[in-house]
C-alpha cells in the first residue's frame, strides 16, 4: 500500500508542477476518501424501534427497524459454522453488556443438543464487522 501511495504522489508531483494546483488535487483526493458515510444506530425504547443517523448529524434520523421486523439468528446460522464456546461466550457477554434483547431456541442434531442463543442480525453485523468496541453500550448500539 505504501508503495502505491509513493507512486501516486510522485506521479501527481511530476504531472502537476504548480504547488497550488498540487495542493488542491491532494486535498480533493483526501476529501473524496472521507466521504464514506458512517452511521450511528440508536434506540430510544430499548430496541423496539431503531433509528440510524449520520455520524455527527443530530437533526436527521431514519427509522431502520421496529420490534416486529427484527430478525434474530443463531451464531451458527450467521457464521455458517459452529462458533465454539469461546466466541459464543464473548458474543453473549457483549450482547448482555449492551442490553441487546436475545432469545433462545432448542436444537437437536448429531453434534449438539440443547439451547442456542439468538441475536438480532444487525447486532451480529456490528459485532463481527468491527462496529463494536469496549466503549459501546446503551443507546449507541442497535438493540433487538
């Protein structure tokens, strides 16, 4: 990646001898990369409804989920394979810490018989795709 950036900078410097124009091009490129919209998910009623807003924008919010359409899914169904007890415990701890509403389902197959936890798919997306961190809790988190 660093080699690409060095190549890109050298080419831009060579192609743009005017310092002011060069600065404008670099600034424009930086702004384009920062345009990726980041969202905050909030629930004012413990997960019955969930709103999404752009990070830093407190005026406009969009209804994402209501209690009736919150799909809950097991770790096995989400990951496509058994998660294992360590991962299961970590996800359960994160969900409990954040106040995420969970359910259980009884399963019986040749490998496992017993209860499995069900989580909102949106919570698992946040958990496994890096949206959660140690400071995430309460209204910051999408609750199911």
